C-alpha cells in the first residue's frame, strides 16, 4: 500500500507541478483522490513509460477516460458547467 501511496504522490506532482494554491491544483487533487487504485497505477505507468495516446492499450485508454471524467465531475462540483468554462474562468483570473 505504501508503494501505491508513493506512486499516487508522484502522479499528483506530475499533474500539478506548482505547489501554489491554484484552482487547477485543487481540481486535480480531488479528481485523483476519486479514482480507483488500479486506474492510478495504470496512469502512473503511462506517464513513466512516456506513451503517446496512439500507443495506449484499451486499459490505459479507460484509465485516462476515468481521469477525464473525474476532472469534469470535480469542475461541475465547483459550480462550473464544463471544463471549458472552468479554464476560461482561470484564464481570466476569476
């Protein structure tokens, strides 16, 4: 379990490289926390291997889709209608 925790921490650092309290960091952390351990493990492997989307297996594609869905869900929980609206809001500094 400690190995999974370390791998999760690495994945969080990869997705949120700046430790500042920005909205993207908060959304990423919440989304990652909601994923299944298996999805996290698969995502870490994809990142460590440097695979491009065209090289993903079906399982890897499913893990990326789970992450995308979790991000979208967290954005909606934060009161935005979509990821695009959230990104526009962040870009405008609101």
